């Protein structure tokens, strides 16, 4: 059974940094596309970043140049390094995994990131 456990969220001032982690189990991690989305109350979940099994990365325009996604296949963990945080980055951040050859993601339980002005 696929399990994704996020950590690293918290309260930070605008301009600060945080690193989110997502530990995965129950899958062949190295061949899956991994990524992060976020959601604020009353809004749809917004895709933030993804990294493929080969290491190709893509970012939403709203975070490009500020966020970096990386993965450590030896630790079955994906990270989201967030710099120059803005108040509008406040959200619950969810890790996702897309198995190789499919398009159906599995989701973690989310971790809250709050950026204060």
C-alpha cells in the first residue's frame, strides 16, 4: 500500500525559507514521478512542482525561481526547498506520487505552511 508522509511545514516570516520532505513507502520510488501541490481554504488544489524518475523538473509559474524540488532515491524521499516565501504561499502542501505508466496520483495527508508578513 502506497504511503506518503509529509513533514517540515510550519510558520515562517515572509522572505524566509522552509524545506518540506515527503517519505514514501509501498512503491518502487525510483521509477515514479513525484511532486507537490498546495491548497488554501475555498480554492482548488494547485499544482506546484514535479520531478520525474529521470530528474526532469517542472514548476508552476508562481513558484519558479523560488522553489526547488529534489529527490533522494536512496531514501525514498522527495523534497521541496522553498525560498523567498511570500504570504500567498500559505497553504496546506500535499505530496503526490504518480506510478510509472499511469496518471493516477496517490496523495499524502498534507503539511501546513504559513507565511506571515
